[in-house]
C-alpha cells in the first residue's frame, strides 16, 4: 500500500508582507453624498452564525470582513466609492442562510457576499446567488461537492460560477489528517464518528478512505445527533472497540463533550477532528482530559505568517470584542477578493460600475490574484482556493497549538 508524504511548509513559503490594496465599485449602488466623487455605496454581505453554539467562529468571520471593508475605505482605493458591510445571522441553519441570500439578492447595492461557515448552509444559498449572478466567497466551506459536484471523486464538474472559497477542501483535509494520524501519531485502529451533516460526514469519509489506503483499520463507526450532548452510548462502543484513536467529523459544540465522555468511559485515546473543532471553546467543553486531542485546520497559523502581521496588528487595534478565530485571515481575504473583483470592473469601465456590475464582478472573481493575509489568494477552475496548506494542532493546556504544517500529496 503506497504511503503519501506530508511536505512541511517552510518559513519561506509563509513569508511575504501583507499587501494592503483595496478596491471599490458601484452597482446601481446606493448614493451617499458624503462618500467621494459621486457618492456610490457598495455593500458586501457577510453570512455566518452570529448567535448560538458556533458564534465564536461566525463573529470572527464578520469582524475580519469588517476590517477589510474599513481598510478599503481608509485607503480610498476607489475614489467615489464607499464600502459598507451587511452582516446577517444564519444560526448555522440552511433555511436561515437561504433567506439571507434572498435578502442580499434583493439589495442591488450588494456586489458580493462573504460566507457562510457551514457547507450545509452553502448548499441552500448557492443557486439563489448564482441565479442573480451575485458572487459568494466562503472563508470556511470545505465540502468538495460545493465546487466539484456530488461525483467529485470520479468526475469533477463546476457547480456554480458565482461560488468561490479561500479555504481548501475536505478532499485534502481528510487525507492530510489520516496521514498524520497513521504516519506521525502511529495510530492504526480508528473509530470514526460523524454528525450526519454535509461537512462532518464528508470529512469523515475522506479521512476514512485515506486511513484505509495507508493500512489503518476502522474498528467501528457511528453517527450522532448533533442536537444532543449525551454521548455515553457511543463512548462505551468506542471503549469496547479497541480503537487507539477516534476521528470525529463535525464541530466543536459536540466534539468537546464527546471527547470528555469517551475519556470518562475509560478510553484514554485522542479524539481527532477537522477545522470545525479548532476553536478555543473546544478545550473548555472537553476538559483537562482533552490534552493530546488533535485537529487539522486550513492554512498555516495566522500568528506565524509574515503576511498576516498587519492583519493581526490592525485587528487588535480595531478593538473587536471577539477574536478572529480559525477563519479570520480567510475571511479578510474573502472580502478582499470581492473588493479586488470590484476594482477590476470599475477600472475596465472608465472608473464607473456598469449596469451589469454583479455579473461582471462574478466574472472578474475567476481571475482575482493578490497577496493576502493567508498568502497568495487565487482560485482554480472550480472556484477552489489554490492555497492547499493545512496544519495539525494539538490540545496543550486546554488550547490548540500547531504541531505540523504541510500539504497533502496524493
């Protein structure tokens, strides 16, 4: 069985100063006499869970996009244009996300939307945006089918021309985690659990496929109800399975209690998950026994990127009450990609937005390329990020700390 390698990311790859360039636009946008030459206001939407269990991630997305908008306005990169943020709460629910998408489409000043966090929410929004030719850029969606279709394993087909993302996919994240668990952590028997949602089930599936290819054994599988916090039954199954590691496809509100209850049941083995569990809240929910638990996440740690130094400094200076969390850098870059696309459209039209600004912005998104917070930002033919970096984190004193960065090579 051929093993794949993890290629460490060198400091040189992470280096490169953050380039603060902004851009503007005008759609049949709102007029504001206080915003430059013709007072055009362009709105960038943000859809994320701003309340509820996942709000720590959602608020980080909102704040980071807000910082990008403020930076663009401060630089006055597009004379006569003021950017405005319209953030809406999807509560991590597809129905709410779809309603928000419809609201954004109805507002003609909206030329792009950052979000959502959840792949299941994105599924409910994509067609709404695509029908309106309104660009959507997610900093966090990792489900491969969103860009490459339901049969992406055998035949990749672009689904919606208006959909893009700055985060890499689970087609890479799951195998990357499997390589680390098998090759580095030396774990050979895994119990796989997921929450039955688009993100969780998909991630667990790609992890499982790669783990088996490497020679690992799946000694048990289980699906949980994400609306419950009692995982005692599955914890007992894990203990009786003989597994030396648990892989969980899902998010931190369930992963934390799950890890805690697995340890309490007598299985002193690490729980491993994806970017959905990589949040400080995980350690609080899982308790002291979570030491050694692992999570993969998209990109390299923002704090360690030379390209992100200005972002980190500006974020702190802005005084946001919440941290930028796991997707802050990607959220800033998502908003900036929209700004860059708007700039292209304005420049190509003599400094003004054309009547079909939305369609032109979506078209321009395909060729966006700039040095962002997270490194080089651009998109491939499916709308996926060309940046394929990932990092493994381990819980130490209740906090996830990076232990290895790299890329997956299949």
